[in-house]
């Protein structure tokens, strides 16, 4: 009986440690584009487009959330023409 309890305790402890890490990977940001009045999921595909835009427009890498509103608008204009 004591051995069975030890296995359950180990299983529960493992689940408690793993569950927060599993939920972190599921977080996907959604941005609303006010100029085109649509929403964009910021996932791996959008990151690839964003990095391409930075390269094509010769910009240093800056997190999208930290870009000025005018540059964000320029990105969404570019993004809508590169689907």
C-alpha cells in the first residue's frame, strides 16, 4: 500500500510541475489591425513575415509591440500586400 501511494505522489508531483510549462506554449497573441479592421494571430508564421519585412525595409529588429504606431501601420500595409 505504501509503495502504491509513493507512485501516486510521484505522478501528481510530476503533473504539477509539467502543467504550467505546457500551458506557456499555447499562448498566441492576437493583434487587431485598426487600418484594415481585422485580427492577426501572432504565431510562428507571422514572425517569419515580420522578420522578412524588417529585412526588406532595412530595419533593426525591434519587438513589434515596441514599434511606434506609424511603423506598425507600415508593417500591416506591407503584410496585406504579401499574403
